[in-house]
């Protein structure tokens, strides 16, 4: 049942959809990562630590160009913040401390 709810949640999630007043969809990180890999062929491509202590992680598909951005709490609870198409990876400039 839990897996079905998550698959339905992600399947109904339109890339690029913005949440005006509704909170973002959230679930267990491992389950979201599994569904992103299986359904969208997305893998983790970058991450960083947010000021609130959560990990910000980007999943992307080299094949389709889709991407999903997650905020993951230390407890393993993750929320989908954004998703879209046409992901492009870029390398930081050498010596650029802001990158």
C-alpha cells in the first residue's frame, strides 16, 4: 500500500509544477530514490547541505534530461521541491569559492 501511494504521488507529479499553497510531496528518502530510479531513470548527481541541516539533492536522468530536487532531513524524511526537464550539468570554474 505504501509503495502504491508513493508511485501514485510521483506519477501525478508534473515536472515543473509549483506549489502555491500546498506543501510539497514528502515520503521516506529511500523509497523516493527507488521510485525515481525505476520510473524516471534518475540517479543522484549533486548534493549540498542546507542552512537548516537538511541535504539538498538533485536526481537527474542522462537519458531523458528529467530532474528532481529533494530536501532530505537527517531522519530520512524527504520532500520533492522541484522537478523538470532539460537538466544540464555544468562544472564549477577552477578557484570559484562560490560554486
